[in-house]
C-alpha cells in the first residue's frame, strides 16, 4: 500500500513539473497593472552565504490528487513559478514576461540574469492563499541559483508573490489566472 502511494506521488510530481499553463498573451497584455519604476536589483552575494541559503524543511506528505491540479489553487500558482523558472533557464525571456502581471517589471527583474551563464529556480511550498479587494494572493518561497559568466556560483533566496482576480463579474480569463506580481529578495541572515 505504501509503495503504491509513493508511486502515485512520484507520478504526480513528474506531471506537475512537465505541465505548462497556457497563456493568451493578448489578454495578458491588456490585464497589466500600472508600471512601476522600481528596479529590483539582486543583493550582493556574501562569500560563504551562497551555500547556506535553503528553503524551509517541509516534509508533509503530498495530498492525494484525483485529477489535474486546479489552476486556481496554491499548486496552480506553484506551477506558474515552475514554468517561469523553466523559461528563464532556457533564456526565453519574452515568453517569461507573459507570466507577470506587469511585463515591464518582469523585464527589469530579468536584467538580474541576462549576463549569467546558468539560472535555475528551486521552489518551496506555497503559503496559504490570502484575499483582498476581489483578488487572491499567494507567496511562494524560491531560491535562484546558477553560475555567472565569470563561473562564480550564486544562490539567492526570494519570495515570489502571485496574484489572480477572483471570479468577479467583468473579469477576463487572463485576469483569473495566476500572474507573478513581484519577486522580493530575502536578506541574508
């Protein structure tokens, strides 16, 4: 029984990692928030800090799933972050911007990675969903890691905040999908 449950969990993890949400870029472009002029620079890595950055230890078992992940759920938000990571890992910058609510902010954030030779994202368990003014928000812990062009390794912790408009009258399908609202760096402690 336990082996069967482990196999189901392994298959679900593989499916989650491979699935990609579809995006209608025309609708997404119409659903952006007002642009911000804030630059979100990466903090300077400390000499030994890179090896010490990790995600919280969450060993709670996966809930048994009876079908595909609900795109409006916390797991659906996590899939958006995974998809974003896959796109930046492949250098598909323009496509990655469609996963943000503000493509201009996405472009600014991605300047952190343009000169790096490798960029990857490790994500943690999404926090509980929060609601405010017709929208839902969720925070996903993440570690950005890789190698710079000078072959130095880096590892930076961040919180990826996603937003989706709830099913309110007049909202579009694009607005009701999870979008990255912002990515904030965590300070090294």
